[in-house]
C-alpha cells in the first residue's frame, strides 16, 4: 500500500470518526421529521469539503472524486429535502385552506339554517296573523248577520203588528159603519111607522 493510499485511508477514518457523533446528533435532532434534515445535510457537506481539502493538499484524485460525488449527493438530498419541505408546506396550506373552507361552509350552513328558521317563524306568525284576522272577520260577519237578522225580524214583527192593527181598525170601522147603518135603518122604520100612524089618525 502506497503513501497516498495510507493518507487516503487515514483521512477516511478520521473523517468518519468525526462525522459519526455529528451524524448521530444530526439524526437525533431531525428524528420524526422524515427525509434528510438540514443538520444531516450540513454534516454530509462538511464530509465532502474535508475530503476535497485533503485531496487537494495530497493531490489524491480519488479523494477529490469522492468529495465531488458526496457533494453532488448532498446537493441532491438538499434539493429533495427542500422539495419535501415545500410539498409539506403546500400540503399544510391545502389542509389549512380546506379546514378554513370547511369552517366557512359550516358557518354558511349555520347562517342558512338560522335564516330558514327565522323565515319559517315569520311565515308561521304571518299565517297565524292571517288566520286570526280571518277568524275576527268571520266573527264580525256573523255578528253583523245576526244583528241584521234581528233587525229584519224586528221590522217584520213590527210590520206584522202594524198590519194586524190596521186589520183590527178596519174591522172596528166596518162594525161601527154597520151599527150606524142598522141604527139609521131602525130610525127610518120607526119614523115610517110613526108617520103611518099619524096619517091614519088624521083620516080618522
């Protein structure tokens, strides 16, 4: 094994030894968040930079290649992490908007229900008012009809009474006229008889 290989191995071992606790700490910080977290990306980027620095100093192309690959992989993980973050953010916004939309819809439903309840109450009140007025009008018409019938009955009774009075008066007048006629007839007969007697007495 050549000097460059020994240097590369030593660098790799040192970087891994330093990276391991940092990586554990970074994973602990990002546990439960899903995907690669910012602390982990920072540790991986430090790994790539350390390899690139050692490779530059020692002229080890393999370390430089590892550094480029690790840096590219770190960039890719960072882009993926950003995309996941943006996706989660959009999802959160969508859920928030959906929740807000549902809340507004529920509010509109409650307001519509309240308006419908109020409309029904008003309609019921109007119906009762109309029915009450109709009942009052019916009662008033019945009272007026009863009063009119009473008036008609009173007029009919008075008319009938007047007619009976007129008939009785006519009968009384007829009786009086008949009595007068009989009295006049009797008087005429009496006078006639008296005249006959007087004439007979003069002849005698």
